[in-house]
C-alpha cells in the first residue's frame, strides 16, 4: 500500500514535469522550428538534458541508496555531506573542461554536421551556456536520494518543475515581448536553463534543512572506504540508469547525417518520455529504496513480489500508452508542434519517428523496472553490461535501418535496443533466481494486453471516422481512450478493487 501511495505522489510530480515539458517543447517548435538553428540548440541541449533526466530520475540512486541504507543515521548524514562536497568539486572541474573543449564536444555530439561550420559553432556556443545545469541537477539528485530514503518525497517530486517553468517563461517573453533572431533566442534559452537548474538545487537543499532530523552534515569532505566504493560505482550506475537516454543519444548522433533528423527525433522522443519518465521516477525514488531494504534484510520473497507488482503497474501504463502513440502519432504531432517555424513536412517526419519509437516503449519501461532489482543488489556492472549491449544494437541497427528508411530506421534501431536491454535484464535476474513470473503476473499481463487491444480497436475505429485536428478534439480522444481502457481493464480484471483501495 505504501509503495502505491508514494508512487502516486512521485508520479504526480513526474506527470506535472512532463506536461510542462510538453508545453516547453511546443514553444520550442514554434520559436525555433526544425531547421539548422533548432538542430544546433537541440544538440547542445541534449547533453545537459540527458544528464538532467538520468540523475533527475535517480541515476545515482543505485550507487548511493544501498550504501547509505547500510549506515546508521548519523553516519549516513556525514557520508551524504562528503558525497555532495566531492561531487561539487568534480563537477566544477568537468564544467571547466567542457567550456574549453566545447568545439570538440559539438563534433562528437553531431558528427553529421562536420561540413557545416556555422551550425557546429552554434552547437559549441549553446553547450557552453547550458552545461552548468549539470552541476545543479546532479547535486539536486544526491540530495533528493537522501530525502527519499527518509520517506520525504514532496520536494524531490516537484523541485524539477523549476527548469521547465523557467524555460516556458523565457519562451513566452521571447515570443511576445522581444523580436530576436533564431540564434539569439536559442542563446537565451541555453543560459536560462542553467539558471533554472540552480533554482531547483536551492529548493531541494532547503528541504534538507526542514524538520528536526539532520539528514546531511556539511564539512570538509573526507576520503573513506564507503565514499571510494560509491565513486567507483557511480559511473556504472549512471550508464545503467540512463539506458534509454543513451540509446536515444546514439540515435541522435546517427540522425545528424539527415536534415532535420535531430529535431524530428527530439520532438518524437519528448512525447514518448511522458509514460516512460513516470515509471523511471517511481522506480528510482520509491521502488529502489524498498528493494534495497528487502535485500539488506535478506527478504528474497519480498524482493520478487515487489518487482512483479511494480512491473504490473508499469505495463498497465506502458502498453496502452504505446498503442495510443502508435495510432495517434500524426494528430499528436500536428496539434502539439505544427505552428510557427514548425512546417507540415516536419509534422510528417516527426509523426513517423514517434510511431516507430512507440514500439519500444513497453520494453523500455520493463527494462527500467527490472534493473531496479539489480541495482538494489549492487550488481551495477552486470546492469551496465546489459546497457552497453543495448547501445551496440541501437547503433548497428540504427545505421543499417537508416540506410533504407532514414530517421524512421534510426527510431526502429532505438526500439530494438530497448527490447534487447529488457531481455538482458530478465536474463540477468534469472541467473540469480530473481526472475520467475508466477501465475498471477502472467494472468495480469494477459488481461492488460487484452484491455489494450480493446482500447486500440476503439481508437482506430473512431479515428477512421473523425480524426482529431485541434487540441480540444485531441484531448477528447485521449480522455475517451483512457476511459475505454479503464473500463476494459476493470471488466477484464487487469485492475481490481484492491488496486483502487490502495490509493485511499
């Protein structure tokens, strides 16, 4: 029951962040379109945004939570302060390197732009402005992990809204008050994103000081064996936690060889992130701490039960979301993005990429959930190996398929990477006897799939007669599809009375 209640709070924060992210990206499309400036800005924005998503969705938690959960409260507070101090120094050094080597980094992020010196120069300039957000969001993630371990989710769920709110306000001002060229608009957005990140950090640090319990003790960082283990585990944790984000980053590098490919992939991926980001936030903030406590207590049965329950909830959301994005990919893209500098040809390209990406959504979600069990056991290298395999499949599949289908082939390569990653997580769990789906799980999965099929038939049939063309009709389609799915899930038993009672 507490898992579902806590998931609801974190989920609400994640949904609010994704809704604001939709509004932000709609304004991005209107202000910048999908041309060279948009490609430059979105390429530069992708790296800090990648870090923001990975650490914001608990990318460091797999290394941090098991370490802190073994310590007494006073010891955990001291170690948390040491971690924040060491990471702050390391991130300042990393940011300095990026500021100096931004030109080389731009070429690595978008190798397809090697013959376009002006666009590459814009990528480097925007990278210098936007990268400082990495300092803020990483330190925010560490502080949030400490709060989540103590069952305090409110600030960590809603502080990340600061970044999107700051960008939305800037976009509104740029569109209504200031008449600036596209490249100057992008420069303002890059700088404001960093400033908003530090506002998020201030909110989370303020939450640490609330209440009578001392959660973090700041002082001169001390080098200890626990801190050394944490730092050694940090890189594998980030790689393993950011599996899907890394697949998309690899896809974006391949997409840089196609005109507007970076922009189409970015906008399509942002739509897919709503359901995926929800489960990522719930998994790292709520499920992982519970699994770590069960593992520390040696409660293997409880670990398997929590894993299966979380996977049921994840697929209950992911399967219908995948089907809806596939069926409504064109109207979603048209309504959300086609205005201003975003042309009908961009709508067509983005919609096809979105439809293909949606095929990988259930596997991406399953991989996120299954990896939490491995994280709780500290099996970070095993999990990283599965991520690297997915990256290899994404790269090879994306390149080969893109030769025939362009950006759509790249999206299909990303979906294949998600499938291989999820299969690798299940295989690794099976090796340690933690993956054996029982009858309840298989029955629930069958009911969810049948309910999704009923919803899909309804959406497809109504769209054939009356396709949504504006925000009101699209909202009606989405709400109608949700209502149909909820009814089907209730009638088939995919959702039970006990599930509903858990939210009370």
